[in-house]
């Protein structure tokens, strides 16, 4: 098992698709190696950005098996296994636990059902008690319709098979978790704009979407923080923040895929109900990213901030 100990910049990686709509494994391999070279030191596969709700059970098993072999223990891999069905989550997580190279299971707070805090405690305790992979709680109220409160997180953090959380909420709640967590419980933000601040607060890092396109700058930001060069880190975060926001101006992951396609790394294809960006939308996105309006119709470099980290 590859642990999260030194992982601070993890990409919630997209699932590339071919023109025929199948998973594009050569593109996935190319993108993964690019991200590793750019400074990523961990991955979530089969998360929100991976369009997991549109993948079949067999596709997820095939994807996770391929990705585990591709990474081969170089960095930790977290695979999405959660659902709003507790028994199904247990069964699928145990199936994924048998895949070599998968280190953790990402289990979302159950969406749609909208359980209360007692229901969340019961769900995560039942899953953690019954599965063979350590869990990462995924608390993303903007998508699930309900938020796990910090008090609930901290109760679950004491469970020996719950290893951490991907937290998408306020900085005040984030620092409460960092201040009160037990030893060994990892606290990651899932909000790219919080990437720098959460590290300053003592968090473990970010599970990122923007790292697909801005990994060199995000790695430089974290390296600057580690070196105590806060002015450089802050400058990078200020440069990154509007670009991070732009990557969510249309339903994710369509903006990220549009940029990756222009970089020659994957196609821009998403699965319905997420639509590929139109030409007009690509122009709007390019402008918001500080690029020429026609940039996404052409070929972009793989480093969109080249030279910035050397200023």
C-alpha cells in the first residue's frame, strides 16, 4: 500500500473518451505520466471529475485495474466507490479492494437521500466496519445536497479504517478539522481556490481539478510554502485563482477537457448529461483563462504558465 503521508497535490483525474465514447486508455496513460512529471503526487480515479456516474460497474472495475497497474505504487491512488446505497457501497468497495494498486476508497456523503448526521454516522461506520480498504470521506454539499458537520467528521475520524477527508466547505470548518483531528487523519480541501490557505492552516493539501492544467504552478506554490517563501506562494495563488474559477464556469469536467484537448492530451468528449463545450463557450473559457479567445481552437503548450515560476 502506498500511503498518503507525503501526498499534497492530488489530481482528481478525468476519464478520457474516444470519439466512439469508450474509455481512451492510451490518452489516460499519456495524461497520467504528464501529470506525474508536472508535480502531482497522488490521484483520485473515478471521482466527480472522472464522470463516474456515467461509468458502468464493469467500466469502473476495468478503469481502476488499469490505473492501479499504470501507477504501480509510485504515488497513492484513491478510487471512488461511494453511492447512496450503503449495502452497494460495501459490496463495491470490497470488490475494488481486490485490485492491485488501489490504496484508498473515496466514499461520498450519500447524495439525493439527504441523510441527517445520525444517518451519515451510521452509513460511514457500517462501510468502514465491513470493507478492506481505508476510507476517505468525500464531503461535497454542493453536489450531494447535504453537508457532514465537523462534529460528525471528527467522530468518524476516530474510526481505524477511516483515513481522511476531502472537504469542500468553508475555511472555518476546514481549520476546525485540522485543529481537532486525531493523529494520522488526513484533511484535504477539494476546493482549488483554497489550495494555498489550507496548507498554511496545517492541512495536508488539495485534491484538485485545476492541477490538470496548472500543475507546475501549483507544485511551485507548495514548494515555495515549504521553503517559507510566502510572497512567491501568494503570488502564484493570486495568478491561479481566477483560472481555477474559470475551469468551473461550465459543468465540470467540460472546461478542463477542452483545455486538455487543445494541449493534445485527451479529446474534449464528455458523456451525457455533460455536454462538450461549443465553439462559443470555448472562446468564453479561453478569455476567462487569460488566453486569446481562439486559443482553444488551436494548439496550446502543456505548461500554460511557463516562465511564471521563474519570476
